[in-house]
C-alpha cells in the first residue's frame, strides 16, 4: 500500500510541475506577443516584463529539477 501511495505522490507532483511549466511558458509567449508598441508609438513594457518573469520561472524550475536529479550537486 505504501508503494502505491508513493507512486501516486510522484505522479501528482510530476503532473503538477509539468502543468506549471506549460502554463508559465504559454503565459510568457502570450505576454511577449502582447508587448510592442501601442497606437501612439509608445512601448508597452509591462507585458514584456511579465513574459521575462514567466520565462525566468520556467528556467528556475528546470534548473531546480536538474539539481534534484544530479547527485554530484548535493
């Protein structure tokens, strides 16, 4: 029974982290596309800043996962 519980925990964490990376990446792409110039020619900086934050979150999650998987880093 404990093995099944451990499997379910790993499965739930893996699915939630994969979903989180997907949402962050998709949000980053959407915000990057929303950036640019408005009708007066001024730059819309906040969508670009938001996209950089989303992409940084993706990179952080991937690097943290690599740190957890590679034992030489511990």
